[in-house]
C-alpha cells in the first residue's frame, strides 16, 4: 500500500445539513450553490483532515421537481454528507464537524453501520461534478415508542428489505442502522435509508414502483405493490414520523477501501 492508505473496515458517519443562506426552499440557485460547495471545496477540506471517503446527497436543482417530500423538522434537510473514518471518536471527526458547521446553518450527525442489499451505481464520471444517475431518496426512520429495538431491526432488515426490493423500481439500496448520535443536537433516529430510483420515478408512480404501464394488469399490479409496501412499513412504524428527502448523489472522494457502489 502506498500513500498511507490502509485496508480494512472503516466507520461511517452521516451528517444532515440545513442551509442558512436566507434563501427560501424554492430558490433553486441557492440549492445548487450549496450542493456545489459541499461536493467541491467542503469535500476537499474534509478529506484533507483525514476522511477516507466523502459522499454528498443534496436536494439541488436536479431533483427540484420531485414531489415526494416529508419532513418532521421546521425546515426540511438540505443535504446529507457521509464520511468514512478510521475511527469515529478521533479528532478528525471534530474537525469535520467544524468544517460542516461553518458552511451550514445546522449540522447533525450519527454513527451508523452500513448494509448494502443492492449496490449503488457508480457516478457518471469522476470529480466533484460527477452525479449518480437517477435520484436518491434519503429517509430518516424512527422506532415507535414501546417497540423493542431488536424487534424493530428484525422487521426492517430481516423482513422488509426484500419487500422493498421486490415492489419498488430501485436500482440501489443502502441501509444505515444508527448506532448513536455524534452531535449534541441530533434527534434520535433508528436508521437512515438511501434508495436509488430512476429519474422517471420523480413524477411517475408506476416508475417509482417499477411497474410497466404497458402491461395489461398495470393498475392492479401497482395496487398490489403499494399495498405490500404499506403493509410492510406499518409493521415497524416507518409509515409515520418519517423524513424523506429527494437528492442528487455525488461521490467527490471515493472511499479508499471500496464503497457501496457496484
């Protein structure tokens, strides 16, 4: 190995960011500028202090027309930055948080365990502007009060995973089980989900659920899939108290040890 790189497992931390530029949520230019800065100079600074990889999922102009948006916050999340580190508890993470907090109005983070039921497609090209085709729906999941943590995890990962793959039009799926919050203001979360959809799914529910409109039973098949999805999510409380943010996915600093991309 050269250049100080090492092989082996890393720790993944995901940060949710909120813009603080005074622009409204409908200001596409402000959203694009925020996204460009995160995957450009901000990602470079994060890598310089020791991150082994940097991923940016931003609600920018490319997903402005995506209607499926749910939020439990006063303002919806503007972007997510994932970093891979040799160790979460080291000084590198604190420097990364200082960088993010200097750029965003609010930055909250969670240490997660990453599982990849379906590898993400690689970005189209290299560098800060290389975007992954389609769009990424990022969902913040919460465990219902009174539900046992292991029961919740089993219903989500052991049962729901295959349902989600079977009934949606996804072509990439990453599950991040939250271990703990790493910032003082971070709300309690159970998991952070990343699902890659085709561009058509932004406005076409048939594309969202992977149903061919030309098939004779398209309407019935769509209902079967939406019913199956709803029934499954209800078993672990993912149908309520959920945030869903459509984003563009970028990998400005590919992890040196490999990644969720196929």
